[in-house]
């Protein structure tokens, strides 16, 4: 009972004043203050074990409970009393009933002197629950228990499974016992909606009644329409692209393919910088990214020769609680200044800017004449896991770490993902970028094509490919990406917002 004593000592401070205050009620034999050591208890549906709590009161108290709940002792006096609560089986007509909830009251003389302990007892969530079809799931409220009869398991994934009625599909997050491809039966679960607005069922029970042959037919090839593809339902699809990190991109198409679940043994990240054919089920879109339940992946070989790359995934310990503006289509996602988060490396504590500088990166900054100067760490930010540059009136850029892996006289391309910032009105910052390559006193500038974001449109990564020709790149070369000269800062003295995000840099062999 020691764990209850700590709780009670804390409660003494709350109610101690009640013992010394004046009160018009002279009845001191009935409690004016009653407290319980736990707000709720959960019991099994059958053969539940008794559970104990502590009741603290300043005088006499009594309990109120339904007849299937026994409180021992049912009454008590001032001080601390250990109370045992016992509950009967949750049965109806010889079978487990629905889960039930009831409040047990421990009370004194007034409404203020009532301690409520909520009792939850497990049961059959789906007893008497209505049957649903897959199309009806779309319009059902979240948290709705449902029974789905006559479904066949088409695919079993790492975290869930896919079922069909022969025409429509539904995804279950969670794999009840007894599921395997081809199993047919009744499926029970709770309807929910994920962050992308796609409905799914949190599957809990599957009662198999037989087996059926699974024939998915031919998937629809959406390679040429990745950027515009959408559907209100789960669809069987395939496409060809190349792997960047753990996502799949298609040349000439906006957005990326993001795997939200996959069959065992399929890990897209293992095929980085390879061209692949991925097959699976369309599972909604989030911002400009297409989500897929992956069933097959064919490796079609190396995509390109990469001499150097940086995806910032190693920054995870220095990200803190930062969010992902681009991926979540949320301009309010947390972005911490580079001087905020701290983490250890080899026994040394670094801030985010400190660890970036430790690995050889440096930063360039400017500000409008009307603004006071800031340090780089206060006008550059970190997200999960990439960088955000600038704020209103402040302009920033990055100089890459020394690169020693590019062969001399090699024709190369600098590729990177970037995105401008959307303002509250839906208008995008008119950010323009430039790449500067400096070797000693020799400097070359390469313009980055303007972004094409539309007012009130979703965030998505723009892949820039800057042809550097045979420009010398060695350990002494300084490669900087920043706002263009006319925005460094604006010559007219204005202080506009020209913010931008950066991720996934590569120097690759030109085709």
C-alpha cells in the first residue's frame, strides 16, 4: 500500500484547511471531506480479481454502488481506510456482455464531500453492434465499433492487413489472431481516420469461416500521373521511380511515394539511389505525397552515380520537438532555432548549429536595414530532419562541408530538394535561390529555377538540379546556397519574408 500513501500525503495538503475553517454546519460526525487514492479501476469481464484503494475522510463516510459491485467495508470513519472492491461477472444470457462503466461513490454529508471512483469492466465490444459494408465505413463517425461480415484477407502487412468484399478494400491497423491471406470471415474493429484523412479500422477480432482464392487483377500504372493521381478509395496501383531516402520519386512528377505499411521483408530504404518498380495499394494523399501499402518491389538497378550526398537524417538527436512543415502541410509546425536543441556526441554537448559546424558546415546571413542584426543560430531553424532558413527581414544560407569525392573534370549536377514558405493568406514567399561555387578568388553563380507554388496550394518539395558543368570541386571549394543577390537583402530597403526549406542534397554524375 506504499504507493497509495504518497498520494494521500499530497491530498492532506489540499484538505487540511477544512479541519480548521469555520462552518455553520455543527455536524462533525459526518465527513465534510472525502478523497480516494485512485480515480478509476479496470476489471476483467469474467472472474475479475478484487482491487484495493484508500479512502481518506475527516469523519464518517459511506459508499454507494450497484448490486454487482461489492465495497468492503462499505462505510468508515475519519482517517485512512483500505477498501476492497469486488465485481461480478459481466454476463448476459450466458454470454459475455458489452463493456460497462459505473461510478462508485464514497460520500460524507455534502455534495462537496463525494469521492468518485469510475469502474470499467471489460466485455464483448461487438455484442449487438451493427454490421457495416466497406462503403459505409467512409461516413461512419470515428470511434464507431463495427462488424464487417463476408470479407477476405488479401494482404498481410507488417502492421496491419487489407480486406476486400470483392469490389472494395479496407485497411486494418492491427492484425487479429487467425488472419492469413485468403481467409474469409467476419471482421470486427473500431473505425478511425488517420492524419491524412483516410478511414481505417483498428482491427480486433476476425472470425474465419473459410478460405477464398485472392485475385487482385492487374494494377493501374500511375507513373505518368503521380503528381495528379487521387482517389476516394483504396486502389491497386504500380509505378516506376527512384528511391530517395525511404521515399520514391518520379522524374518530371511532383510529390513522392511514401510507404505507410509493407509486407514483411520489403524495406524501400534498402534501395536508396536505385530505380524500382513498386506495387501496392493507394492509401490516400498527404499534402502532395502519395501513400502506399506496398506489396512488391522490383529492383531495376542503380539510378545515378552519386559522388556526395546529405539527407540530414543524422540530425535526429538535435531535432527536439520540431515538426515537419512540408510533409504535414502545416506552416505552424514547430521549428526550433539552431541554437536551441542540445545533444551529446562522444561525450561533448553540441547545439544543432554546433554539430553542423562540427561536421564542416557553415552559414551565411543578411538582414534588412530596418532590422537589428542576429546571429545565424537565431535566424536558421531545424525541422525533422531538414533545415529552414530565414524569417521576415532576415535572410540565410548554407555553405556545404568540404567535399573531396568528386573526380577532377567530371561533369556533375548539384541536386537538392527545397520549398518556399506559405504565408497565412495562402500566398507563398517569392523566394529565389542561387548556388555559388568559389575556388579561391574565382566565383561562379548558378541560378535556381523559380518555384511554382500556387496561392493556397499544398506544400511539396521542389527538386532542383543545377548543372555545375566541370567546375572544380575539392576540399577547398566553397559551395553556398542562399537567397539570390536581389534578395540579399532587397536593395529597396524593404524587409519581406523570403523563407525556405532545404533537404536531400547530392552531387551526381551528369547523364
